[in-house]
C-alpha cells in the first residue's frame, strides 16, 4: 500500500449508523433540568367547580324552579280562579304573610310542630346512642343480625310502616292494647289512641323515631369504631367509670357526628308529612296539624295556594335558622381542632 493510499484512508470521514445519525439530544437531567409545569391558582381553583357543575345543575333544575315559584306565589293572590286562568294573578305584597302571622291557629301549629320535632329528635338520638353503645358489647353474629334488622326497618316504605302502626294501635284489633291490658291495673281494650291529639301525635312520634333510629345507630356505630381504645383504657386507669369514659372520651370524639345527626333529624322531623297524612286517612284534624300538613290543607283543601306557599316559605326560613346553628357549631368544632 502506497503512502498516498494511507493518506486518503485517514482523511475519509467515518460513516455513522443510520440510527445515530439524526438522534435528538437527550434532555438535561439533574440540576440542568427545567422545572415541571405548574398550574396557575385560577386553574386549580376552577377544578372543584368543574367537578361540582353537574350536581349544581341538577339541583338548580330540581330545586331552583319550585323554590322560585314558591316565593312568587307567596306574594300573590292565587286561588282556583288564577289556577284555571279565569283571572290573572295579582301581587299583594306581604298581605299573605300578615294574614298567616296574625292567625292564632298558625302559632298553635308552630308550637305543636316544634314540640313534636324536639320529642322525635331527643328519642331518636338517645335511643340511637344507647343501641350503638350496646352493639359494641355483643358478639359478632348478634351484631350482624341486629344490623340486618335495622337496615330492613330503615328500608321499609313509609306507607307500609304507617299501615303497620295503624294496625298495632287499632282500638279493636291492636296488639298494643292487648299487651298493655295484661299489666296489673291496666285496661286498654277498645282504647282509641287517636281520640285526642297528644296521644295520637305520640303514636306518630314513635313511628317517626322507629324509622329514624337505624340511620343514627349505623352512623354512630361507625363513629364509635374511631374512638381510640388507648384513651378509654387510660381513662379507666385514672379511675373513670363507664359514664366518665363516655363523657370525657367518647362524647368529644363523636361530637361532630352528633351535631350533624341532630341537625338532620330536626330538619327531617319538622318536615314530617306522610306519617300524619296517612295515619289520619288524608284528613288530619286540627289537633294533628303540623306545619307541613297545615300548608297542604291551606293550599289544596281551602284552595288558597298563596297562603299555603307563604306558610311553606316561613317553614323554610325556620329550617334555615336550624341550618345556621348547625354551621356555627361545625365552625366552632373546626376552630377547636
């Protein structure tokens, strides 16, 4: 091989494989890597609203129009003539509210509703708490059996439960009268529980409590599983009894759940309608009237839809006061935590 050939070989550029000829440079790593893309605060804040948008839309469609219509009717004169289109609806300002608030019967119904709701809430919360505590001390199979019974009673339709209670407290064939009459000195055969308002409302109260206790028991039972056993054992070592452990350990931990359940129970029990309506065969007497049935009678029995709407709106305002108290308690709990 000549010297010229050797020179030519050393000056010829080397051929690279096709795979590496056009290879892109690898991104820098370590300290030279660019920071990851970050979402702006506005984009981050918009994500929850985007996820809630379908739910808010459904609520606006289902609740928005009826609520707006309720407010509109409460400020109008609206009866059968306006319903059938014979006369236009007339704006009367606050006249409907003045007539309702000036009626002594309305205030009797308000007091009766509050007493009824308070009785239902107290019995529901106390009974639910006792059953939930007892479930922590029974065997596994017994706890499962009781939970099945609670869910079955909770899932029973209101109309079916009301019919069962009507039979239980029937004056002629009711099993309650027969069982109570077996007690010494008690004679209730043929007793009509619905002859007076207080006794009849007591029966309806038991019906409402019977349907509400399962939810309270299941919720409180779930809350009791979160109570640390170490705290309970430490309280017992310090000399606390069963009541002391419940008061100073269990109750503070369950307080947010109790506040939530109490508020929901007040709202539900002040809105009781089918139990009273069905129990009294669709025509509740004056002694059985609650705010819901009173509003219904004014609207559909007397055909004064405007006053019925005004009563319903006042009921909503009263319930909003309960919700405000609930929110205040929850904010206090959050500040403490």
